[in-house]
C-alpha cells in the first residue's frame, strides 16, 4: 500500500522563490531609504533572471528529455506551473511597487527614468562623459 510521504519537505525552487519574495518585501518597506528600496528591486530582478536561466532551464530540459521517467517529468511539469504562478504574482507586485511608489518618489526628488530614445541629443555627450567617468 502506498502511503503519502509525511516527511517535511519544501521544494528547493519554491523555497528559493520565497526567499526572493522576502527581498521584494524589503523594497516595499516604506521605512527603508528610497535608494535602498530601488536596490532591493534590482537584486530581486537580477536574482529572478538567474533563477530562470539556471533552475527553470534545468526543469524544462528535464520535462523535454523525459529524464528520470514519466513520473519525474510530470513532477517537473507541476513544479514549473507552481513556479509560473508564483513568479507572475511576484512580477505584478514588483511592477506595482515600482510604478506606484518608487518612481513617483524618485520623481519627487527630481530623478526620472527615461528611455534612451527620450534623451535629447544635446544631453548625450554629457551623459556619455558622466557614465565613462
């Protein structure tokens, strides 16, 4: 008879996503200085990029190759779905935080994020000099 596994187990990928969500929550803390909050957003985003390159890539390979058999492939597919659900929610939280809190507070301090195409030609030389220094 098959009994359910009763050992406490948290998948390492889901645990890692929970950790990265705590980084995002630091960015949401209004008691954290503004530039530190922006830094936490950058760390969250960079972490998530690496997570997808390494962990999600490996899971996708496992599903495509059938590595470990049908059951392992099915488990990996289920895990990919849970990862997707959590990361979509976290990305929505990230976007709302950036759009509704961080960018307006930066603008209030006279700092605006602009796309490269929005930079006037007259400012490009000075910006290039500042960047290189």
